[in-house]
C-alpha cells in the first residue's frame, strides 16, 4: 500500500512525475541538478526538495552525497507506465474523464469543504495571479487549486483517481507550446472561472459548483483544441 503523502507537496509531485515521464535520463537514472529541475517545473528549490523527499521516503529514488539523485528500478517502471498510459489516451479521452470526475468532486467539496480547504483554494488562486509567473508556475498553482477541490471532496478513492488523471494530463500537455514565456494575462478566462467554482463551494451549493466546474473544464479543453496544430 502506498504511504500517505503530504498534501502540500501533491501538486509539485504531479508536475515532477510528468516532467520525469518526458525526460530522457541516462542509463544510471541520474536526475538533472535541482536548480535545473526547479526551473523546468516553475517551482522553488524548497518545493522541489519536498517532492523529492516524498519519493525518497517511498523508496522511489536514492541520493548519493557528491554524486546526485538517482531513480531506482521501481520508480523508473512507474514513470514509464505513466508515459505509456498517457500515450494511449486521446485528448477526447482526457476531456471526457475530467468531465466525468471533476464536477462531481466540486459538488462533494461544496458539501464537505472546511474553512481550511477554502483557505487553500483561495491561496492557490491568489498565487496563480502573481505578476511575472511563468506558464509552468501558473500551471503549478492551477494544479494546486484543482487538487485542493478534490481533497475537499472527502473521498480518498476519488482523490486517488484524480491524482492518476492529473499525472496523465500533465504528461500529455508537458510539451505543448505555450502562447508566451510569461504566464496568463490578467484577463485570462480561467481566473473568473476558478473564482466562480470556489464561490459555489464556499456557498455550499453543490449543483452550482458542479455546473461551474463542467463549464471550466470544457472551456479549458476548447482552448487546448484551438491551440493544437492542424
């Protein structure tokens, strides 16, 4: 059974798993330097180290002082499995799975969210609006918000399914071209969509929360489809 992971590191773990699934590693399994990985993920080195520590505690990597950090047989197989699953999934599959799962998580969150859950959602929204964010950093805060909603739903099995889906999503979109080096502009449509979802959750309105999440996921995938090359 997989050990419990710290909830505050989960979004960075999702990004890290997607990054590793798309990374060509040497035969030794040695990871790039922390500075390089943190830059690629759009997170701080402290956040990256927390995620690496989780994988190390699970036996999925090991460190050698003076030589670096290495993936072992177990994580290499798990990351390859994630990459293979992502390759077998179409964009339509991903959209359909998200529309089946995430609105229901939002509805459950509207029933079960605590003040601490709501505070985490609002902190993620505020962090996503910070000026000068890269797209990677914005996507990290977006992942943080969506997972906070999934966590607030209060169903560990659905949370596990969400995490699996989120990893596949990140693997699929890792190499997608971004419109610019910097993150989204202040009028990006996801900002008010996120606010509407969280407002419905805070108001304990499950039907409204589900409807707003449905609209948001559909809108995001329309943007992705529009940005895809013909």
